[in-house]
C-alpha cells in the first residue's frame, strides 16, 4: 500500500461493470482505494510494468485473452501480486480452478454485495502478506542454517541423514549429494562409536530417554579422508507429523584442543624456567644462613629466614601450577597399586593434627573398615586428602573436621566434613575452579594458590572417580568423593587396550607377562596372612625393578603380577620372564616359603597370540 | 683422601653455589660450564662423581652422560643428573641415558648430598 491507499488494477472490459466498480470502490469507507482500469490484458500488463499495485481484480473474459490464460499472464508478470478473479458465470468450478491456479479468491459478478467485496479484497491482501512472510521466514531460517559456522546435520529415526549444510560439507569433506540417504553412523562416526549410536537411537525411541541429547558432547568424528578429529556437538530431538528427527549442530574443536595444548605447554615451560633462578636464590640464601660464607647476626638470620620462606612459597605455587597444567593436558601418569586408603586418610589426619589443635579443632575419624585396599596412586591420594583437609582447616575456626572412608559395592566413598564458615550457594559452582578464592578473610599466614581444590578434583577424576561439595553458609562444608573399585585385571586390560593401540600405530609388537601365586586362596587358609603379604610386597618391588630398564608397566594386585613390555618381541619377553622368575624364586627362598609358595608364569605377545585385549587377557589367565 | 666431584652447569651461579655447598661438606670440587669442558675435565681430573645439569646448550647433559657411560674408562663414574624438568618422560630419558640418579631443581641440600653419599658408598 502506498499512502495507505490500496492501489488496485482492475482488468475489466465491460464498461457498465467498470462504472459499478468505480462507484463501489469510491464509496467504501473502511479503506481508501485508488483504482486504475484497463480494458484489455495487453494494456493491463503494460500498466503492471509501469507502477506498483497492491492487488489485481481480473475479469476472466477479456477481448484479447480468456480463461485462466489471463490469470497465468498476470501472475507471470507480477508473481507477488494477489489476484481476485471476477467471473460472470455462476460457476463455482471456474472460481475454484482459478484459486488452484494461483488466484487468491473469486467473485461472481452480480452476486457480490458491498461488504463481501471489501472482505474478499482484504483477505486476499492478508493472505498474500502471510505467504510472503512465511516464505521470507523460511528463507531466513534456511539461510541461517546454510551459512552457520557450525555444521548442521539432521537425521531421521532410522539413522539416515536428511539435512547437511554447507559447513558440514566442508567439515566432513562430503558434498551434500553424496550423503543424503546414507546413515550418520557410516558417514561421520568412527567405527568404535557406531554400535553405541544405534543403541542410543533404539533406546530413545523405546523409552524417550536420551543420555546424550540436549547436552554438549565431545567425541571423535570421521572425515572423508579417513582421519578422526575431535568435535563438540549438541543433538536434540524434534517430533513433527508422526516422525522423530534428530538435529545436531556440530563444532570442530581441533583448533580448541590445539590451543589448550599450547597453553599447557606454555604454563609448563614457564614453570620450569622459573626453577633455575629459584634454585639460585634458595641455595644462596640458605648458604649464607648456614654460615657458609661467614658469621651472620641474629637479625640477618631472621630476615634471611623470611626470604627462604618466600622462596618456598614460590616453589609451592609453581609446583601447583605444574600439577594443574599436567592434569588438564592429561599428562598425569598414575602410579597405581593396591593401597590401603584408610591408612592414607589416617596419615594425612596425623600430619594435620598439630595445626588443628593449634586452632582448637578436633579431627574425627569414621572408618568402619579398619583397612580398605583400593587400586590407586598413593601419593596422589595423599594429595587429595591433604588438599581437602587444608581447605577445611582454612575455613573452620571452631568445632571439628570429620574424615570418613566408607566401603561400597562399586566404589569407596570418602568424606571430609567441617563445621566451618560454609560456602554461599552462589559460590558452590565455582568451588573446584582454578584461582577462585572467594572470601579472602582467612587467618594470618593462611594464603593459598586457590588451586588445591581444582587439583583434588583433577586427581579424583583421573582415577575415574567423582567429587562433589555440599555446604550451607554458616553451617559447614562437606566434600564427598568416590573412587571406583577396579580389579587389577580391569586395570591391566585397560593398559593392554592402550598398548595394543600404540603398538598398532607404531607397527610394533607388545609382550605381556603374568606371574601368579598358585592356589592363593587355599594358601591363605593354611597360613597366617602376614608373611604372605610381606612376600607379595617384596615380589612387587622386584618386579618393578626387573622391568625398570624400559618404558614398561608393572602392575600388582594381590597375588597376581602383570608386566607390559612395549616394543618387545616374544623371545626377549621370554628371557625377561625367566629372569624375573629367578628373582622371584630367590626372594621366596629368602622368606623361607619355598615349600608352600609356587609361581606360575605366562608370556603372551601381540600380535602373535591375539589381537584384542580380551583375547590376550583370556590367554594369560588360562592355565 | 677427599672425594673429588665434578660439577657441570651452564649457569655459573649454580656452579658457585654447588661448589660452596660441596666444599663445606668436605668434597674437593672441579667445575665446568659446558659439555665439552666437562669431557675435558673428566679426562684431566678423574672425578669420583659427576653432578651434571641436563639443559645445556650445544652439548646437553644427556649427551655427556651417554658418552661417559659408553666409554669403558668412564663408565663406572656415578652421574647425578640435575634439572629443572621433572616430567616422567624426562626421568625416563635420563635413565635411558645411563644416569645413576636424578635430582630436580630446586634441590634441597639434603637430597643432593644424600644421593651423592649413596652413590659413592656403592
């Protein structure tokens, strides 16, 4: 509409009717019409070229054209204009035909009263507007998806690809035409994910549950050229008509990963760089303090001691930085062995007792089991307990700190609870993040790096455990972490799987050794456990020493000892096995247990004896 | 007769400190600030033990260590690697170069002296 007048082109050759329309249009009060009249199609088409109209009233029977040809011609000339047909025939069919061919509506001359006339025109205009709006909206959405910086992939409920935008073409290397109709599993998922994917779809369709839906998931995707690369994606289901569809936006994070790696290396390099000047400062100060370079006065000693304290704090911070950067880049190598976690908790409590007592705090222990052996890295676990205790002590001024270690079916649950200041609800989410030290009112000398809890979380998680915090401001805080109970067999199987993958990429071989105390269970019924335990510890030590020359793995779990020897051929592995056997036998003899303890040993190689971790484990354990 | 220790580090201050510390503990000290100087001093002074920094330009401590351990004449001299780097990988590299021990900076005097005593007593 221009000037809010509705500008109409009337294509009508009957002069009488033309006049009637003129009057009608002029008399209309609800809207203001301005009309242009054309008596032939030719003239009408010319007028259409010359000026913009809002609507066309078209008599189907014109001198130079008739029927739907006229309609077609007008629509061809101005496809976006709404057209209302005028027909003299009291024939619905013609009208309907016209609407099917693109007219908005039809009016039968002679049967139209003024109100209807106006209404039809209004509706026609409105409908046209809606059509245009929808088309635009669809265009816009399509444009958004098409030009999005992330790949957009949609999948139907049978797993077939139904949408694939430009970025998907670039990211995965497949043009659209090649992938529509193929399954998501075959095109973009690496083989190891395919089964879980099919299961996931089945499960969702059956139960409505989708653990990976509507959240950010990271996994490896497959490029056309065969290589895997890391992506982050969000999948959400859409139900339309009677079918489910799964939409996903996929983001390539190989760049992010690289950046993260660079950042970690940077932190690591800087931390290492700082160590040499720190050594100089520390040694220098220490030597003067010790009188190596002449007598020092009491006052000088005092200040030098302070300086030394400063350097030690610096060292502490740098160590933490390195810890956290190692944890983030996954470079923490856990030295796992069967350790008594209750004992670890006791040790840490004992170490903190003086500090607690100085603050007037009690340390309570809840250890229903007197000892609990779990497969974990002892030093790292000490660090976890230490960091949690340290935190508890910092923020507790009265009451007690309670440490519990509870056995569970699948995991061990450890708690450190305090009656301290507590953590306000808004801060709870940030507790485990780096450098978040809210509430700076700590006791004198109680400064920290803020990394302790983040490190504790990293360490617990690198044991495949979970940690959480519960707290109420003013009432106290409780940290709870769970450590899964792995059997040494599980751990070794994991190691084997990794080792095989590494051997595959390096086109090398891998040998594994097993040493087992035969009939261990019956042995325990015949003898006291203490000397056997001691022997097992000794054997464990000997094994570690025996394989130390190479970058190998030695694992012990109770009465079974595993050793993994990468890039070692069967012959060499046999030789090493014999050597260790000898050492074991000597040790057993030294303990005076040669009569009762017998060792069974086995050597297995990849790829000669098997290709998967399962196969190798099975062969190892088979007698 | 006092034991003779060769201290090698490209940082002259570290060398000075180590020297002072070791002298105080009754050791005789010879020093070098590069890999090539170290090899020369080994030949010339025949030390009983070598404290060797890993990160040195031109010839790294690892190479020096390897060369010493491959030579039958010098193989028996215990070598302690001193370094700022402390990752497991670096430790493995050190061990595979034949080092007898590994101390990270900043070291505590007790740690270093302890290692020295242990290696000399073997």
